[in-house]
C-alpha cells in the first residue's frame, strides 16, 4: 500500500464525490475515507490490516477500490468535510421544529434530507442491522442500529433536522405527517444494492418528540432451510418427526426477535408440496412465501386471528400457521383445528417450551384439550456467533467444564473461544446469530402430566428423565464447538 499524495486531493477538491450509503460516524468508527474521483474509486486507510471497508466497497461497486495509506487525523478531517451533515441542510432548517405542514413537506423532500435518510438505511443494511431507531431527544436526533440483537449508537444529529427526517420517513411510508399525537404504522419498499427491501415503519409520540423505528425485512428469494437453523443432530431429527405428524398443534415459544418466524418458515418450506394446502395468519406478514396462502390480520375491520382462523377452516387447509395465540378464543379454535385433522403451528410468549402448556391452561383452555391436541413444544433464543476472523481459543473455565459434565451426552472435543474484535465484526467480536433450542415431543407421560396440571418443575423433571436438552444445555454444546461464547448463552438463557 502506497502513501497517499495529498496534493492530488488539493488540486482536484471540486471533483471529489463522497460514496453513497455511508454515514460519517460509521466511517470514523472503521477509520476509512472512501471517495470517487471521476469513475475511479479510492479508499484511504491508516493501516494495511484495516480491510473491512474495502470489502464493503468491493461488494457495492463490483470492483476493489484503489487503497492508499494516510494519517488517521487527515482521514477524520476528510470525513468531516465530505460526509458530515451538508451545510445547506443547516441553513434550510430552522432552530425550532417547523409547524407549517407545507414547509415540513418541502423540508422533508429536500435533497439533503433525502440523502441522509437513504444513507442511514443503506449503511444499516451494510452493517446487517435488523432495526433502525430514530429518536427525537433534547440534545438531538439519535440514530441507533440493532445488530445481532443488540443496539449500537451510530450518530446524534442536530435537533433542528429531527422534524424533517421524521416527516421524510412518514412520507415514504404513506403516513400522515400532520399526526404527532398517535402512533402510526406503515411500510416502505426500498432497493439497496440490487436487492428489494421491505421496511416496516412504526412511529411513536414521546415527550421530546416523535420516535420512529424501521424493521428491515429483506425480500429473500430463499429462507434458511431446516438444515441451516443450527439444530443439533438429535434436535433436528425430533423436529423433523414433529412436523411430519398428520395433525396436532406444535407450539414455538420465545420473546419477540428470537427467530420464531424463521424456524416456522423453515418448517413450512419442508411441508410446502403440491399435495398440501398451507394457510398462514400473521401480524404482520413479514416475508411472502411462494405456494402458501398468507393472511394479514386487520383488527380495525374485525379481521382478528380468531375470525381469520374460523374462515380458513372452510378453505380446506392441511397445514395452518397462526402467528400468535393471544387469547382464549384463538387458542380454542386452533386446538379444535388440530383435533379435526389439521397440522397447526403457532407461537406463545413464554420463558421455556414446557411453559407453553401452563400458559394455555392459564388462558382458560381445558387441560384435556391441551393434552389431546399438542404434539410438540419448542423454545428458542438467538445467540451471537463468534467472529471467525478474530475469535481466540482459550482454556475453558472450570465452571463451564462442570456444566458440560452434566450434559446427557458429552461432545468429543471442546473448542472454547472468546470474542476479541476486529474490523470485520466492527470491533464487537461477533458476526451473525444462531438459535439455541429446546424441543420436546409430547409422549404419553407428558400428556398425563398436562392433564393433571402438573407444575413446571414436574414437567422439567420429565424432560430430564427423557434426556432432552434445555436451552442452556443446547447453548453449552454450541460453546463447546466454538460457535458462541459462554457469556452469550448465559445472557439469553439465564443459565437454567
């Protein structure tokens, strides 16, 4: 890598163009200054080992950039000059948030605001974010990305641009920019690097101004297959046997954002054959599935989960997915469907898989109906995957080895690694996520326990007797394989 000749930049300053899709704060974090000079793509870096940004640029432009070395202070100076909020935006916005709707529309459509919003979305996609948070606060407009399940602060912009940016997002989502008192929901279609992106938009009024959260949903041509979900071999076979049942209900539990939709879609992709009719009821429909009838519920017009479920039973389905069981009515209809020859999938928000049976009973479902209809109980969480570029193998702690000894079956080899952090993973030590599971097929003894409304502890004793892995134990297996860290598993499972 050659040192950069600063005189080139000084002589052709007016011809320099910033690269679309990058935020100043991001470039400072990865310590790189990309720019275009005519048709040529350049990148200034402080050291030869900082290749993360070069990889991003090559993916975006289809060719590697011309890389030169430069001092870090000089790089930061150029980022400040070419990538900070454009000066014209400072002039065009007022000190106070504008109240005039026409003025607000004009500001929201101005090129600097449009560029800023587009840049934030593109950068989020490049950084593998699932959500973008725009938060109006007293000190400014804070922008955060959720990457691998955790929020990262990206930038705080002057408060004066909050109203135009929020209004721009509302316009893109077809929302009412004059409504600041009530939450609103909408969708945006966006194209990034040749890929279509569905963006779910949610606005929320707050004391310091409106907050907007964007959920980024890639319109993938293919989804994770069952083989790629991260299931241990014994879990894979149990799950395959469950979804091969001709009827009954399979309940998948876990908090929001734990990957339940991905698991259910992977199951449906196995069952999606010409001789089967599959219907889903979702809120919202996150991804469109070829060959499957998907229904978006609309409570405002009376199309609830329960109402939609009643109707689809007259459409001769073989397999039904109910996005979530939220009330007794939906639970009873789903169970009746399972008892009358349909294979039903649904989700519940419970701490673990066995808690699903207890939750249904708490809703008011008769224990005999739960016992008769349920064929499988699944729980899952997502843990971050250690970055292969920088993870370091270390000696496992005694506590971990003691936990490992209590597993039903021991791994042949232990590869214990810890996160380090590098440009590839943006210094986090992790890159991507994988699920940990507990999967329980309902056998005769478990049915009897459910029927007599056994406690959760009694249900867990049954699972231990059968040698089934808990969430924590499945996580320990993945720690032993060097896939994730012990701290990650403890964070999401609580060590139970």
